């Protein structure tokens, strides 16, 4: 066994991390994404740059880079969740699908025209089809556009693109291993991936949030970090052993944990780990930059940069228009997607590790990413001028058609009846898919292990076959019953009657027929392990209708048990939202406990609790305040509320819903401020302060200093709310949010 060279490992890590630190500081000063700094640092540490020492063992860096990919995908999964995918809606999914398919096709055509082989052209299409969330976020923040209307929709598209990228990696791996594109193998890979994804999500969502809720009081930050990373690498191991990539397992576990109430805590704990190993990964990307190859292929780099920019604008805009968005929003979204980033590098690394990617493509893609990163802010700013130009150039009938389509699309979606039927049918499809995957896995388990074991134990005779069949039904039966149960609730039937006057039973009958047919197939599959196919089919056709009649007419404990299991599963998916609103966290009667985070524009900031009188004004009781790592149960009336406090509030659902928008006011701004060099500080102002003797409304704190005043302390224990007529005095202590450098000018 080859021994590990510790000295070379330490020297290589020291070199790349020191270079990474210096390069990122320089790029931060230049107001450029730090990812570019890491790439430059990787180039400086590579053998292609001879003025500095180079790394000794490339295998060491490759190992850490693979760890970096795992941690990066785990972190991306933590920002993504099954609930979030449902919330972004069909509009984002349709837009992302159009972008990915369009860019992949365009990349494939360009690759073939450049003389690349089949597999290389497919990989090229995959690499140029994914926009960079990191770069877009940085550009929009620098341009002060985070609050623009198109931003939430753009981020929703990026969320779906992340999921598509993970699926694409599995498909590309299958193509690379077979070195060809075969329809049957592609379908088989997609079906296998879908099967395992649904299994992982179903088991993970049902078990992990339940365990977290039960043992939350015993888990410290240190233990939570160990648990999170342990779950991540366990899923990575399971994914690899199932024939998938390590990156897929990391992403899946991250997205499972993203639905739990501990998601923010895990994300905060994992950030330093992600920053370290993510830096190593991007530095390893920079090591692949070969100036000689880039010089030789400068025309290809320029062509691909144009393809990325033009393609993203065209397909992004068209996707938004196709999903019913207005022309201006569609253009702004399309113009903001004009770059490639981290997933392009990950796909390129995948192709290189599988040995199917041409060595010249990696540095070309890195160069295209760098080039499009620098042009991104320019194109974001050109979206509105382009829209104004189109308004002047396009015929009026075209603009009316586009705007009318988007309006009609939104109006059609607002119909209560259509929305209710969508909910019923969507729940039916989701239940059918999840239960079918679970039943399929259990049938495979039963026919592979359980039924042969019982047959061998009892004997390979009629009694042995009967016993093994009964065991199979005991394990799988409850889930088959779950499929047969009606998907429409009594309350939904009543709402349909109240809204439309009558209920069309055609969709209900169709859903019932589908459930019965699928159930017959599964019952046949169980019986087929012990009896002939004909006997199994006849028995299944007789058994399933009888079970349907019985469970729909007689309330059984099994039916109530299935309903409770489904309810727990849905609550686990919505755990974060339920914790925020108090839904499904009932105490007594109609009272529920909710946890809400204080935003930077909350009107209660700086006030004593006794002055707020929340019980009288809103009917709620404040039972807990969490400030950082400190908890204040049943806080006294002298306590004050500050930004980022987590409040535990008891009230009815209506009372909590009325209080939530006030408490969480401008939460997005708080997140944006925390991401930059903004702090919540307090200091005394002197007689030379430029705001002495001036009323707050005339100080232009926001405009001239980028500051948000939270409270003013005058005297030892006298806090004043920041009203417009408040006049500042010498010695006042300002509790204020802003950049420390700009706030220094206020001190005097």
C-alpha cells in the first residue's frame, strides 16, 4: 500500500490557500467575484506559471477538489428543497426546461461544427446550459437590483436549473460510460434515477425531520455539524454504490435537510467547510487553465462566449414569455442569465475524470466563464434599454399580444375551481408516484429475500407459498391500500359544490380507475412470485375491487393510520413554514406556537416589550426570544427587540398571520445586508457630528450614509424611537445598521 506523502500534501495545501487568500483579497478590492480570484490562484500554482513554485502532487489536490464538489453540492442542496420546487411553480420549471434544452441543442450543434466528437459535443452543450447563481447574485447585489420584480422569478429558474444539472450529470455519466447515445439506456438511466430519487426523498423526509424534532434539545452546534456531514457522506456512499455520482448523493441529502427546521442552523455551520473545500475546488479548476491552449483557441472561446450570451438571452426571454410573464420581466430575466459558472466546471470535471472529455475543452470553458462573468453586469443593465427599443420597433399588435397572453395566463390560473382541481389531481399524481416507487422497492425486497426465506423455512409446497404470499401482503398491503384510497377529500367535494353548484365525477372516476389498475398490477406482482401469472391476475382482479368497496364504506383503523402517515409526511415537507406560522404546532384549543425572525424594517425594533403591548394590540403572547446562541424564555417587559431576533409567539392562526408581515418586514434586505460589509453597531455622537441639532427626517441617513437607524439612547436607560421629528443631541447613542466606514462620519 502506497504511503501518503504528508509533506507534499501540506506544502501543496499551504501554497494554494495562500495564493487563494491573496488573489481573492485583490479581486474583492476590484469588486469582482471571488470565484475568479480562486481561478487565478489555481493558474499561479499550476505548472503553466513558472514564476512561482508549483504544486508537487496533483493527485492530492484532485482528492481535495472531489471533497470540494461534494461539499458544494451539499450546500446547494441546503438552499434547495422539495417544498421550494413546488413553490416556484410551473412557470420557472417551463422556463428552465426551455433554457436547458435550447442551450444543450445549440451547444451540441456548435460542438459538431467545431469538429468535436459526439460525446464531447453533448458535454459542451451541458456545460453552456447552466447559468451561475453565485455570479448573478453578486452582479445584482453590486447593481442594487435585488429588490427588482424580475429577481425572484430569475432565482426560481436558477433553483430548477440546479436540479436539472444534477439529473444531467447522471445522464452524461451514462453516455460517457457507454461512449454513445442509446435511447433504451437513456430511458433506463432516467427511470433508475427517478426511482432512487423518490425513494431517497420519501424515506429522508419521513424519518430525518421526525428525529430532529425528537432529539433537538440534545444536539449542540458541534454535534449538528457532525450529524449533517455524516448524513452527507452516508448518502454519497449509498449513491456511489447504487451506480450514481457522489455529487448526486450530496445534493439529495442537502435538499432533504433543507426541508427541516434545522436547515438555517446547518447552513450556517457548514459555510466555513464549504468555503474551504469550495476554494480548493475552484483553485483546481484554475490549474487546468493552459495559456497555450487558450491562445490557440481564442476564436473558439470568443464564439462560445457569444453563443452563451445570445443563447441565454433568447431562450431565457422566450421561456419567460412562454410561461406567461410580461415582455419586460422576460427580457430582464433573460439578460441576467448571460454567463456560465460552477456547474460548468463540475460537468467539465466529471467528463475529465471519466476520460471522455478532450483536454482542450476544460481551459476553453474556464475562459468562457471568466469572459461572460465580466460582461454580466453590462448585459443586466442593457435589459431595460432593449425593452424600450423593442417597444418602438415592434408592431403595437405584437406587444398587445404578448402582454395580453401574460395577463390571460395569470387570470386563467386564478380560477378557484381550476385551482382546486389542480390541487386534487396534483396530490393524486404525487401519491401515486411515491407509493408506486415505495411498493416497487418493497416487492423487490420481498421477492428477493423475504419470500424465499419463508419458502425455505416452511417448505417449497402449497403452505410455504401461501405463507410467503401472506408475508408479502403484510409488508406491501398497507401501501397498496393507500393507492386505492380516494384522493379527493370530503371538504374539497363540499367546496366544489358550493363554488360550482355541482361536481363533475368524471375526473374522480378516472382517478379511481387508474388507482385500481395500478393496484391490480402490484397485487399480481406479489402473487406471481408463488403462483402462475394467470392465477395471479385473476386473484388480483377479484381482490382489489373488494378492498376498494370495503375501505370506502367502512372506516377502518388502517385507513386512519394511512391518513396519519400522509399527514406526517406533508408536515415534514412543510416543517420550516409550519414552524414559522405555527401551523400544525397547536397547543390548546386554536392556539399555536410560531417562530418568526425580526426584520430590519420591523416597527417594533428598539422598543421595550411593555411598551409594545402585543397582547392587547395583536392578541398574542411573546414566550421566548432567541438572540444568537442565547435564549430568553418568558422575557421581561424591559427587554427590547432587535433585528435577527427569533421570537416565539403564541396566538391563533389569524393573529399570527396578522403579526408576521410586521415582524419579518424586509427580511430579504436583512439577508442582503448581512452578506455584505454591513453591521449592527452603536456609538455616541459628539458635538462635531454633522447631524447634531437636525431632525431625523432631514438627515438623509439612508441616502448619504447608507444607514438604517434602529433606536436612539439618551441617558442611561432612555431609548427613543426614531420618529421623523427626533432631533439629535451631543452624547446621543445611535443603534444603527450600516457600513462601519460610512458610519464613522456621523460620530463627529
